[in-house]
C-alpha cells in the first residue's frame, strides 16, 4: 500500500534543526486505520502521534526533541524450508538422513451463529507446514514433499517496547539505540529527525538470517528462482546446516543483528517511498546488504523517483521550514505526466486524427492531480490502461541505467502495441460515463460523508504521486467515488528552539468511523481543502484550546 517519509538534516533547514515529513499510505476503512492521541506521564513520557487501531502505543509520532515515521520496507520477514518426507509417512520428514515426526496442533475458532471450526496444523522444527504463499506461489503437500514456514516474528512481541522507546527518545541516536536494544519492527523502515539537526534512515527489521551465501549453498530449485526475484528463500530442509544462522548482537536466534542493517545518518536528506534502502539518499547509495533486505541497482518506482527529485531539490535549495514540508505534501505533481504527457499528446494526433479533443486535453493538462486539474482524469485512465497492458520494458524508449537511476527509464514509447488503444479506451470510458474529457478531477474523484460530496486530490501509485490516493472507480456513480487506501496520518514536524515542537498534522479520513460523530469527516474536509491542524503539544497550548474537555477517569 505504500508510504513516504523524508527527514532533512540541519544543514538544509532555516534554523539548523531537523525536519520530518511523514506520509504513511494506509486503508481509509476497516481495522488498519490510524487514530491520533497524545500520551503523557509527567516526568516520564510525552509523545503525540498516531497508532493503529487496537494498539496502545504511538506508532508514528513526535515529542519535543525527535520525530519519526515509518515506511513499509522491502525486507522479506520469512522464508520457506522444503521438506523431504520420509517414505510412506507424509507427517515425518528427513533431516541429515534421520526422520523427525511433525507435531499436530489443533486450533479451534469460534464461529458466530454456527458450530466452532477445528483445524489441525502440522509443525516442524522450522515452523508450520503451509500450502502456499498466496495464489502466486502454491506449495502442494505431496507424498514426497512439503513446505514449512519460518517466521521469526511469530516470536516477536517487542514492537510495543520499540514504540515506547521512540516516544521517550531525545534524539535520533536514541531512536537508533532503541532499535538496537529492542529489535521489535517486523516490516518497516524508520526515518527520523531531531531538534539538534540530525537525520536518520534505518531498515531495522526482524528478518531471518539468510545471507546470499546461505541461499547460494542451500536453495532448492524453487528457491533458486524465488530468491533472486523476490527475496523469498526456499532452503533445503533436509540439511541442518541450511537453517538460518544467528548474529551475536541479535536478541533472538536465527535473525540478523543490528550491525547488518542498512543505515544512513546525517545526510542532507533521507527519503523512502517503499523501494529498498539503496537510494535513501541518491548521492550516497547504500549497498552491501543481503538480497533478503531488498535490491540494489534495479529500477525504482515512479513514486520513489519523483520523491527523490522533489526532496533533493528542496535540500539543495535549503533554508527549509515546516511550511516547505506542507507544500511538498500537497504539491500533487504527477511524475508520469511530466515524463509522458507531452509525448502522448504529440503522438495522439497521428493515431487519433479523428478525435483531436483527446490530444488537446492531454496536451493542456497541468501535470498535477489537484482537484481543479483538467485532463488529470483522462490521463489517469489512459495511464492505467497503458501500464496495465504494455510490459514495463516496452513502455520507455530509453531503458533503466543503474548509473542514472532517478532519471531512467524515460521517453515514452508511443510506438508500443497498446498505446493507441489505451488512448481510445480511456476516452470512450469517460464519454460512456457521461464525464467530459476535461472535467476537473475533483468533480469525479470524491468521497461521500453523510450525504456530503467531498472532492479529494492525489492519485494512483503508477502516476508516481507523493500524495497517494487509490480511489475506487465506479463509472455509474460518477467516477472515483471512494478512496480505498492512500495518504492517512500526515505529520510535518520541526523545532524552533522553544520547549514546544512546531507540528502540523492531518488524518485524512478523520478520527472516527462513526457517522454520528462530529469527528467523522471534519479532517476529511480539511484534507480536501489542503488545510492542516496545528498541534497543541505543550500543556499551555492544550489548556488554551476552545474545544478542551477534561474527563477524569478513576480506577
């Protein structure tokens, strides 16, 4: 689903202090929504930010000295072991030539309105036997072979300790020390900045300790395909020397220790948009980590490329403030449009001579996804169809180069099979829905809250937009009629030398999912208007709030 985060060091800011913009992309409905809070224990803890529903600690936030955010990382927090089954016994497997019996575990789940359902799991020394990793990787249990899942995070209950340590941190060094001490994050990078002007990127994940050497020595034929392609290792479970090793600085066996993690400190900026750690700063690439952490010298997403272009230009310009972070969040630049719209409009005239309106609208589009952008919707529908039918290698005339990864590939291949058809189909789709080709985006990209239609800006992943929105297309309903996931809890944080951080926040889908609540859509309207909430972090500011209500809870 994605996220963005950038931290700027004091070398780039107006006052020499750090800045952080956190922009996680998460669902707008259901159990993975964020909620906002400030948690204070006088003399011990004072932290503000957002938590996932059902958790008790601030997951992404700030205090008076440090701010941090997370992005979903590319590290693969599991691996598979291919089991050689004992002849005639599908619930026994061989290790170093000796059979070991699987252990059955019954699991019973209550069912509303029906009888409980019981299933048997079969466990091995490596973990449970599984039948697949989704539809793309079926793992059939046959008379000779089965597959066991090794998930070191099944034993990891340290995430709350990590988050609590972050809340108590006084610097990016404390953030790094917390990660080294607790090692509690299964699936995210951490980006942080502090009031002293330091910046930090670290991919401190709990990952099985699978080195490239181990994968080369122990991969099965299946693993020799999956590990280079995706980082999912499939190891030979019949050999004890093929189990993941351990690092001396790891808090649990079988995982990498902190010394092996990709880390970048105190560069002018550190940024991540869900690609690997390689280009956290494009001028200082991170290399030398194992494949399971992610790739090096491979194509980056358009969102990563656009994000690096934006934040590196900001760092070069310097004198940055929180207001610059706010402008970046809602710049709504579409990198795909900058790269492809002019070429598409030019080629359109030859492939659609009978429909000059299509060419005119794409050519006149301002290359943004603001609510008043005309042509954004047409280009969006064209781009989805083009990238959905044309192979990535055929989309651009100039291929990817590892020596120029932010600017390549480029130059739209308008001769690619599918280009003309994508234009035709996009125009026909909008006209069939009664939508003008040059209609403003906000007229047809909106959410409805208590009968109120609220237009929202932003755009889809393939367009490369920082302010990501993955809307739900419903032609009969008028276009994009809801947002499935995208920009969620946003925080722009800096410091001015006082005891209070300078923080602006937004929760795009609002605090409450209850339509009867006054906080069901209040921040959604702010988000639609690109307006922010000024954080009241210090007690004096909280006490001045006109909406303050104090509830004393007694045990």
